[in-house]
C-alpha cells in the first residue's frame, strides 16, 4: 500500500517532536471475495512499512509504503475488493509545479 509520507517535525514545525515518517493512519482493512475478511492494523506485527501500534489504539500509521498481510491473498483466487479505511493522513508539502500541472 503506497501513500505520500512526511516528517511531522518538518511539515508542522520543529516544536512537534515526532520524528517518524508518517503516511496514512489505517483504521481497518476489509477484503471481499469468495468470503469476507477483516484485518485490524494493530494485529499486523512483523510487516514492513508499519509503525508500532500506539498504546490504547487500534489504528496504525504506515511509513508511506506498507506491506499488506499475506492472509489477504487467501480470501479468494478470483477478483477481490480491498477496502482501506483511514482515520487520518499526515500533512505533506505540495510540489507547486506538480500541483499546477494537475489543475491546468
């Protein structure tokens, strides 16, 4: 799963002492195929691209490029729909040239 990512201390300001690279805050991942399957990000231990789950939270920050659990591929051999529910996104700098090209 790929998203933009940024350091809050660089985007918000140096007064924010959070040195993690934050992508998106994932609340839940649901997979629909031959059967339904649901994964909470707090359960995804040992997967690359995820920050450690915060105390008393079930959602979890990605680092911008997060590996999804292998169990998702076992839901169906056919077409499947993956729904990712986000709690929040990080703040990012916008490339002015890239933005101008998109709105032109």
